[in-house]
C-alpha cells in the first residue's frame, strides 16, 4: 500500500537510538530506547526479528516497519492495517499478520521493499464491532500449525447493528457486566493447520493478550484479571479444554446447557482448567502480555527454558519457571527486571539473533507507554533465584550464586512463607483469600549454598505459595536479594 507515510520516512530515515540506562561491569544488562520516526504513533502492536538482526514492528495505527539496528534506519513495509496485534515474519518479503478482522498474508512481490499483495488466510470468526474484540498470534509449532487467540467482547462497549457470523445471545450474561461471546469463537484459541483447516482449539478466555510455545510445542496463553478471573494467570492450553470464562463455552460443539452464566459457580468451577501459574495482583503482574521463551541465549544460560512475560501496568518484566509434576505443568514466577530504565506498557517481546531482548510498548487507552526498548545482556548472571521446585514436604530453591553464610541468623528472619488463593466468581477480580503464614519446619543448604531446601507443613493444591527472601546476600557480598518474592502455584503435589 503506497501512502504519504513516505514523506514522514524521508524526514526520519536515520533515527538516533538514545540510551536510558548505561551498563558497567556489575550490570547484567542495560537498556536502550530506540527512536521511532517523527510523526509515528508508536503504540507497538507486535514484534518479530529477521535472521539478519533487523526488527519488524507493527503499530496500532496500521503500519508495519522494519528497523535496521546497525544503521539505525526505519523502512515502511506496509500501512493501512487494522490493529495488527500479532506478526510472524517469514522473510523481509512475506509476513503473517493478525489484524482485528483477519489473519493476513502480506507479500512484497515486486521486490521494491513495500508490500503489494494482501491475502486473507482466515476471517471465519465473528465480530460485533465491539472495541474489545482484539486478536492475537499467530505462533507456529514444529508441524506448521498456527495458533491464534480471540478476545471476548466487553460489556463496557456496545455492538453494531450488523454482526459478522452467527449469533448466540446465551453467550451474554442476562444482568450485570461481564465479557461476552455472542458471535463465533470470541474467547477461544483457534488452530489453523498447514492446509488452512481451522479447528476451535480451547475456550474460556477473557483477554488472552499473550500466546507462545515452549521447546516441546506446549502452548501457553496469558490471561488478564477481570470478571471470572480473580487475578491474572498463565495457562498451559490443551485441545478441547475450557479455561474458566463462561461466555465462550456456548460455541462448543454440542453445547446444550443454555446460558452458562445461569449455571452454579461450583458447576462452572468443575468445568474449568486451573491456572498453570498465578500472578498475584499488585505484587507481580496486573496485565500480563506476551511470553517469550529463553532458548540457547548465551547470556541467559541460567534461565534457559523459562519464559519472560511482559507487563503493561508497571515498569516490569516477569520470569516464569515451569516444571512437570504428575504430567501437569505448573511452577513459579518472580520479577525479572524492575525499573532500571524500563518503561511501562510492555506489550510485545522478541529476541534478536544476537540474544538482545526487544520490548515494544503501548498504552492504547490504558496505562502504559509508547515506543521500543532494547535490553542488552552483558553475560553477567544476576544473583537471583534460578528456579523453584516442589518437593514432597516443601520447596527447593536454587540460586544463581552461592548464598553468604547465614548460620547466625534464624531462617525465619531470612525467609518467610505464606499461602493464599483467589475467588472464582463473576465479580471483577478478587482479593487474596484463605491467607495463612506457613511455618518453616527445617531449612537445609546444599550445593555450596546454591540450594535451599525448605521443609514445611503439608502442602495443599489450589494455592499460591509465596516465598519472601528478606535479606540474602551472595557469598562475595556484591549483591543481595531484598524483599524478593517468588510465587509457586500448586496444581499437583509431588508423589
């Protein structure tokens, strides 16, 4: 699509990158803020990286641009798109883009650097014109299957007179406010195979603003707090399962139970899959976004196989460490980066081939910032909790460095444990409930004081166990963990 945006680009062909945070030999990373072209509304909707290190960015107003970090130059690839919240770059000449109304293949067929072919891959989901009907993805597994996620519609917005798709008004609560799904597959994850056959994959989502695969092709989706979502979670998503928000279940083949909002809460609770990881509201993540897998990154070896997840409402990235227990995925989460020059609105993440983490920021009417930042990792591993694993009678915490000797201090002055859970109900969000301080029966250090075994009273399913590390230092006394929180969500107990 040719546009007057060329004028803007001509004025800003060489944008200067400016640094917010400079590193020294003690730092594990530093953060650069990347200048975007003057006049661009830099609400970042999606990011991807090309094999040569160039970064592809889409913006909420409809542009796709390619940034060359070597020469600090932006080039327009396409414009005129509708809220393109997901992108998969096949090459610098072909991209899959998840627009609000469709998944689109975009190509540059005449090699002039700008797309000229726009091909609809899938637009078979419904639309009401509601402002909240965002779309996410695609991600692609090793077999070539694509996965996308569809937002439910918001009770804070209306519907157009003309709708796309069939209608089932039983996907809307009769009284009160709740997200709704009155046209096909709002609140679903959809699977598109390599022959473009589309399968409704899983239901029960309110606002799944993050979708990713791990190294074993397991699919994960982040969800945002709201009605029927007491606090934001991460789900391991499997075909045919339901993840909690009632509205979308009406589009399940063979559904015959009427309006799901009329069912007892206990019935709905038994129908849903519980979160893989719970993000305690105001403590860890209020609006989690895209997960990005740490894989073969030479500067992040300690955290290989874990996820970094964006967070919209604070200057924060979250790290998630998962394990499989009795065939079920579950695990812990903690803050990865807090402040240090990082902005809010961390909506989209991508690793470039050299291991830098690129973060795209947006606000779009909510709390956030705008622009792109690059996080360069220096290779120094920060003193932190490497991972947290469940044991039969407690937890094992592994650290990235030896912990300084604490024999003269009682363990309960260094480590505190409590547990809590959240309501599953139609109200917006939930306070922590069933809060209990947990006594540490025994604490053992091993592996050169890199491992801490906490023996606790019997663990219980369905709870977040919050471990607070109040004043641990590393052996060289160069770094410390002050009021560090690590939260483990128990779905299964170790046998």
